[in-house]
C-alpha cells in the first residue's frame, strides 16, 4: 500500500511539472505590444501562471531600455514588460523574444492607429518580431523616402515580366523622341492605377491582373513579329497609346506588390510617391542598360538595327520573350479558376 501511495504521489508530481517541461511544444500564446502616450512601450504575454517561467525578458533594439523588473511584472494571466526607447520604434527594428513557446499571436497598437494582429513563429529557438510586418512607421520622412524608393527599385528590377514588357517596347520604338513619349505614357498610366488601387478606389484580384500583364507581353511580341513580316499594327503607329493602355494594368500589379508589404496609414502618400519614384528609377536603369548594350553593338561591332545580325538577334529574343510570356499567361490564367476547383 505504501509503495502504491508513493507511486501515486510521484505520478502527480510528474504531472504537475510536465507542462513546464514540455510547454515549448504545446502551443501559441496571445501577446500585445502597445505604444503609450508617455513614449514607453508595454509588451504583454498573456499566459497562465504555470507557463510564466517560460517567458523571459525580450531582447530590445540597442537604443531601448527596460523599465522596472527586467523579468517583467507577473500577474494572474500575464507577464508585462515596460521599456522606453530614445526614439520611436520603426519598421527597421526587431524585438527578439527568447520565449520557450512555439510562437506568439501578436497584436500591436501604435499610438493613434488601429491595432494590427499577426503571427510570429519560432525560428532558431526564438520568436522574432519584425516590426515592418506590424505596420511600424519609417521614423522620419527621409527614412520613409529611402525605404519606399529602394522597395520600388527592387520590385521593378526583380519583376521580370515588367522588364520584358519594357524591353518589347524598346524593340518597337527604338530610341529618340518616340521612346520618350512611349515610356512617359507607360509611366503616367501605371502611376494612375498604382495610386487609385493603393488608396482603395480600385480593388481587383491579383490573379487576373497578373494574367493580363502576361497577355500584354504576348500582344507586343505578336505585333513585333507581324511588323517583321511587313504587317505593322497599331503598336508601331501609336506605341504611346498601347503603352498607356497596358500601363494601367501594370500599375495594378505594382499596387499589389506595395500592398503586400503593408502600409502604415499615415505613410500611404509618402509610400505612393517614393515607391513610384523607385519604380521609375529602376525602369530607367534598365532602359539605359539596354540602350548602352545597343550602342556597344552599333559603335563597337558596327551592327545597326537594320543589319541582318541585329534582326536575327531581335527575332530570336522576341520569340523567347513570347514563349515565356505565353507560359505565364497559361499558368496565371489557370490560377484564376483555382479557388473554384
């Protein structure tokens, strides 16, 4: 009987400590980060008392300092940390939570803004809060301008479909005044729809927009091939009109990319302006690079646009671009109906 009671007590003690030993595999906790009027920040992990030993002090940006007990104040169902920073937290900051939990469903409330909720999971043994994902501001106009300009440049330079459309336009117009008018029309058009979509006046699903962008590239390639066969269409007569029409579609694609990063409401005008500037800078870099290569061929190798060698390279390039764009069109077109399956 004594052995049975001893075993029973041992099992009860083991059961009591099991949640602490295995809590890192048990789930996700709710947590809050709030910016207060006095400039301080409150980080609260909402956990029952038996899990509180697993909630350690956060690792803050270097300009921030914990206030009060670094282990936090512990209530019945929360662990609260209070800290201040020399300057406000921004999208460039991260807070590392060495909590022995699988993740945190975090709700962040910036001063004067609506709460933003997101999930941050464990990676490499810690939970990292990337504050850009929680719509943190840029901190200053200059920092915002730099941030969104670089995002715009990065988006256009990795957006192969947009670049191939621009390249096809270059095959159509060549250089000179026609190039200026065509690129300007494309810029004005995608700036219009980028602004309208970001401000919420236009709301279109991304799948048909991306499919239409692929279609715009296929259309240009077909027009170029027809022109090489002596049947020039509207694109060669009025390239700026075609560039403007398809630029409206590409602007919706840019807006989708901008919305994916999340925009603090107070920074929407700033983001629109400088993201668009970044897109234009990236686009111009690409155009100048292509024109530079053409100049090398023209003056270095003596190959002009009318030479058989150039026409052969152009024809092969157009077919490659057309095949790739056709693949995108089919793939993205099927994606439109995927949710219905």
